[in-house]
């Protein structure tokens, strides 16, 4: 359904215009539709006072949700938000021939009780408002699309070209002088030297928002200021656009930290526009290294800092190099890996302690690269979750799991459910449910045999919303990694899970003390009372098995019983377990 179709449908169902517009976008933007209705009702109320068409106020709300103007501390975003609202209003006026009040569009004033009676009686809202709704939705779609494209560009390092300082020729000259100065500094073994690379977060937005001229002014301001901060032991260079490099000698770490803090302070704003700098710092250890390499290390640290939410500066660590190479390798090879079937489904058995029997398995992906060998999920999943490619990998594994279930069913084995992991990435929309349904239909398998594992995280709202849908569709839902960090008992209340999978770390922690053991015992008892299934993950020792069995947790998955294995191997194991071999 398109946004407009959704909005019109909502209006037919009796929702008013502002609810219909917000409702048409809410879910895909990650908002609970019921909450969105409540908020848009307030917006509608405000609109009635001012007489402005409710579609407009609702659209402002959608823009806020889509473009993220929720940080009241961020003045730049606030101004950006205002600018976008103005832009929206101008387009609306243009397309509606200047009509922006409810009275003009509807012919009656919704705030007047007499008018409202006529509107209701004659069903004017669904008759006359769809035009305003259609205009609003059209503009919203354009603005959101444009914003997303720009965000993508922003993520792409190569597009930072705006506001170059000086021409290419003077740049070469400057670079030569700069290199000479740095070489001289490095020759003096007495001096500690650090490379500091920094750029401005969201610089492209500043350019967009205030114009390139303003962007140039910002850069010029930084450029001029850096000149005053540099001396015979400190040099700087504008590498490109908003990217700067400072190489400095320093006496102590405190002094270096103070200098970075000073840069932050000096460049915290320009003409009241807030700037946020991101720093990567490389402390020179090996002076025989090429200067270019030192620069690269500062750059790697800056790029890593860019991905961090909690800090805006990072010192180079050896692991960044590895991480960066791994990331590059994954991004460059993931597509071919799907095409060439390098991803494989491994299965790890789940056992019942009391019956000493396989009661299911978890599907775990493995990437077997022809040159690099086995790549483990912890290496590549976070990266493909970031770029969205996880969807393709999961779809592949789900299909494999469904095929495996079919293979078992064909031999009369219908009591070995396979659980698959559902990345959080899927929970943004309902596409994954359709994919699962299709797999189940195509293979003609029993839905109860394909179980879904979802990991809880800090914000469980999406999970709760989707879990309800999944449950309505009749799937079995396992809460993965329970106790690993974000667990809250609220999730148990709000989300209809069927089974808790106790996380390995949680169990290890709990088993280490008497108090922990007591907690574990009560968690098991609580799960029983709530009629939840329970399974302990990462069980490695005989002692753990004995303990779990004693407190009443009968199902386990872990190296003690078996490691994840190729599906063929698991199939053989299952056949033996079921006495079919
Ligand atoms: P998970 O879903 O919690 O899977 C359990 C992990 O614990 C697996 O790691 C498994 O090999 C490991 N494990 C099992 N028993 C033991 C044990 O006794 N000791 C220890 N130390 N570890 C044990 P793996 O396969 O490396 O997967 C790591 C995580 O990557 C998984 O955690 C899951 O979150 C994710 N993952 C794996 N395959 C997929 C997939 O196909 N799709 C998605 N979306 N995520 C996946
Ligand atoms: Mg799992
Ligand atoms: Mg787990």
C-alpha cells in the first residue's frame, strides 16, 4: 500500500486528517501506530486553535520523525528543522494555490461546533481533505527521499569536496613545505610527536543548510585559527574540504590532551552554528615509518571515532588496522559470497539433559572463503548489519533451514525444530515475515518446526511490536541471549516470547557465586511459572550440566554436547539419535 492509500484508508476508518498522515508513515519510521495516533490527536487539537490545515501540522511531525529533529540541545538541527518546515510550507502553499487553513480547504471551520456538525453530517472530511493529504504526502515523500540520499552521500567519504582551500598547485607547494617541517620535527628524537587528524561531523549538512559560502567561511575560520595555534613545533595542513591534519610536538600526554581540548573549544561553533569535531590521533612510536603511514593511522583512528556514539576522539590502536582491513574485505566480497554460495548453514544441536536426546538445533551461518578460510559471524555480522546486507544472508540461511526441515520430514522426523536468528535489521518492516511464510509454503513444512530467535537490545520497542505480529502468524519465538546486558523484566511482560535462551556469560557469572546461583534458580522458577520454555546456551562442562539439571533447566546447547557443525554432519547425528541408522 502506498502512503496515500494508507492515509485514505485510515480516514475512511474514521481517523481525522492529522492521524491519517502520521499513521501512514509511523510504522516504517519505527513508531508504534497507536502512540502516533495519540500524539497526532494533540497536534490536531493545536491545529484547530490556529485554524491551520491539520495535514500540515501532521506533516511537520512526520518530518521530525524521519529527519530526527529531536535533540533540543542541537541548535544546528533545530535550525535545520525550521528550515525544512518552511520548505514544506512553501511547497504546500504553491501546490494548494495558497490555501493553508482548514476553513479554506474544507469550506467549514472544524473548530466551530456548528460547522463541525455539517462536516460530520455531510461526510466532508473524506470527500474534501484527500487533496490536501495527497499534496502533503507527495511533498513528504520527496523530502524524505532527498534527505536519505544525502545521508548516503555523507556516509561516502569520497564525496567530500566542497570548500577546498586554495588551488591544486598551491596545495602541492604547501604539502611539500609541510612534509619538510614534519620530517624535521621527527628527526629530533628528543621530541614526542603526535598526528592529529580531524573533520567536522555532518559538514555537508552545514553546507546544505547555510550554503557553500558559509561552509567556506567555516573552513577559513578554522584555517586562520590554526595558523595562530601553530608554531615551530606544530604544523597543520588542510587535506581536503573539512579534513585537517595537525602534527605537533608535546611534552606529556596531559599537554597533548589539553591541546586537543583547546581545538575542540576553539572550534565548538562559528557564528552561533554548532560544530562537532571528530579526532583521530596517532602517537609516533617508530620514527622510521613513512610519514604517509603515520597519516593513515591518524585517519584510521578518526574513521573509527566517526562510528562511535560515545566519544569524538580516538587514539590509534593496532586493531583498527585489522578492523579496517576486515571491513574492507567484507564489503568487497559479500556479494560474491552469496552468489558463489560461500555462506553455509551450520547446525548446533540442542539437547534434553534428562532424555540425553537431540531436541532441536540452531542454524548458525559460516562464511567459508576460498582463500581466507572460515570467517566467523562475530567478525562479519556487525558489519553487514550496518550496511543492511544481513537481510540477504538471513534469507539464505532461513531457506536452507526450511529445506533441512523438509529433508527430515521426508524421513518421518518431525520433532527436531530448527531455530534461525532474526537480525534486528528485519524488524523495521514486515518483509521478513513474508519471506519466512514463503519458505514455509515452498517447502511445505510445519511452521512450528522453524523457530525464530531474536536478541533483545536496549530499545525493545521494535521487538515487541514485531513479536506480536510474528505470534499472530503462529511462529515460535525464542529470546536469544537473555541476561547478556539489556535484559529487563519489562520485556517479559510486554513481549510474547515462548522460550528464553539463557546467555552463556549470564550463566557463567551467575554460577560463580552463591548469590548468582540463587538468581539463576529463581529465573528458572520464574520461567516455569510464566510457562516459558527455557534453554541454557554455551554449556561447556559436566558441572554446568549437573547444576542446570538440578535447578530444573533441562534444555541445553553448548560445546559440552556438540559444537556447531556442517548440516550434513548434523543430519547423520540426528539419524543416529533417532535410531534411523
Ligand atoms: P547466538 O545466536 O547467541 O549463537 C550462539 C553462539 O554461541 C554461536 O556462535 C555458537 O557457536 C556459540 N556457542 C555455542 N555453544 C558454545 C559453547 O559451549 N561455548 C562457547 N564459547 N560458545 C558457544 P557463532 O556461531 O559464532 O555466532 C555468534 C552470533 O552471531 C550468534 O549468537 C548470532 O547472534 C549471530 N549469528 C550467527 N549466525 C547468524 C545468522 O545466520 N543470522 C544472524 N542474523 N545472526 C547470526
Ligand atoms: Mg541465536
Ligand atoms: Mg545466544
